[in-house]
């Protein structure tokens, strides 16, 4: 009994408030199960009581009413609600092993509700992470989800593990979070207020069409109409770029996890990360070449792991720049040849400005 109480105290009160105090959604899909598990640990059956259907539950699976009455102590401010919406009720697992790289609609099958919420949350997630009109980030985010999902895990549950607010696992706290959580498939303006997007007429004039575009991109990915592989390496995480003043700086967290940045994902707002084992000699070579071309120090782990010769690669970069410069010169000359005869300059001619000068 004494050891059970100590373990329960560690579980609920002595963990990091950001991540560790929240059970993994994939392992504990129902908050009620976690609550009963905790009750069993502390051997207090008299505390277990049936909560009303709309009872708010803490992220650790404990009814908030018990927290307010002093029965439990938790150090995470995040709350979640019972599974009352389609997004919250969406299943965590498929009955069979998923097809990881095929069209996601094949895994979803005839479940129209699961299809709708998958498209919805993917579009919300893309806006939350990269704002409007950034299709490259949506593709890269989708790639992270498919790489990190379990063998029978639904894509919606993978999104729960990566983005708990937009997937309605955690209740939104900030104005932006509340507004994003209100984005819907019916293209109806969210009721929450947040900045310029909620000014009178802004939704109908501008943001409704932008949101509809995001939904269309998400639908293309889920249905397999868009099969673009944004990153050449299987990426497992993303974060804000430290070299962008307006973004979050998440490099230290990724480095601490032993991840390697993938700069060959294109023009994305976020930086995407992969495990070392996911690189091949060719993808590592491309990463180092891109770093050298941008004038940055290449990733030392990739250079050492694959035995890349930086002097040889730098020569390739210099030769490539020289060829591009020559190509630009040739394109410029070709454009002059295509000018009409009356406009194209001829040898010995002087410009009109020179002619009027003297």
C-alpha cells in the first residue's frame, strides 16, 4: 500500500508539466481508463464515482471536480474534455495493419466520419504550424505523421500525439488556439475572437477561401491525389527555425533528441528532423552539398558517418556555381537576340541618351 501511494505521487505530482505528466494518447485512448488505473494504484475505491457525461477531465485522466475538491494534485494546466465531438470520438486504431505509404483513404475504408476528421485536423494542423498558403509544410507534416505512426494507428491518433490542441485532446487556452479549434468543414467562421482574422467581413472576404484551400490540399493528400514527398529523408519531427526572428527556436530540443536537420525539404516555414539511421549516402551527400552551397558548416555527423570528402564536395559546388553563371550569361545573350530588330542594339549604335547629351 505504501509503495503504491509513492508510485501514484510520482505519477501525478513529480513529473515535468509539459510532456511527461500527460499519458500517451495512443496507449490510453480513454481518459476514464487512466482515471480508474490511478484509483486502483492508491487503493481508494470509495473515491471512484460516476462523472456526468460532460465532466471536464484533466490531461492525466482525473476529473477536474476531484482536483477542485482537493482529492488529487496535478501540475499540468492542460485540460481535456470527454469524447463528445467527432474528432474526439475518432478511433485510435485500425483493425488491420496500415498501408503506411499508400493513399490514406485505403486505410480509412468506408468510415466517412474518420475520413472527414482526418482531413479537418490535418488542415488545422498545417495552419497552426505554418499559417496560410504553405503547401510544402503540409506535405512535410503529413510525411512526419506517416513516418511516426504505429503499425495499426489511425492518422488522427498520430496527429493527437504531435498536436494535442488542434486534435482536441487538450483544451485551447490562447485566443489563437481557440480560433483554430473552431475551424470546421462547413466553412463557417469560428466564433472565437483572434486578431485581424476576426474583424468584420474578413472571413467572407479573405479567410474563408484560404481555409477552403487548406482543406483541399489536405483532402488531396489523404485521398492520394497529391503524392509529393516533400523531404527526401523520412522525417520524424519538426520545429521552429532558430535563424528566423519571428519563429520559435526549437533546434536545441531536436539536438538533445539526437536528431539531424533535413534542409533538403524545400521552402518550408519549419525545420524538419530525421534520425541518423534514416539517411543514405546519397541523401547525406545532398544535405552536405546544400549546406556548402549556402555557405554554412555541413552537419558533422553526416560527414563523419558517411566519410564525405568536403574538399571534393566544395569543388562540385564551385563548379556548379560557375556553370550557372555561364548559363545565366547565355540566357541573357539569347534574350537579346530575340528582341525585335528596331529595339535590339547594334554594333556602333549609341543610346538615345548619349545622342542627346552632345
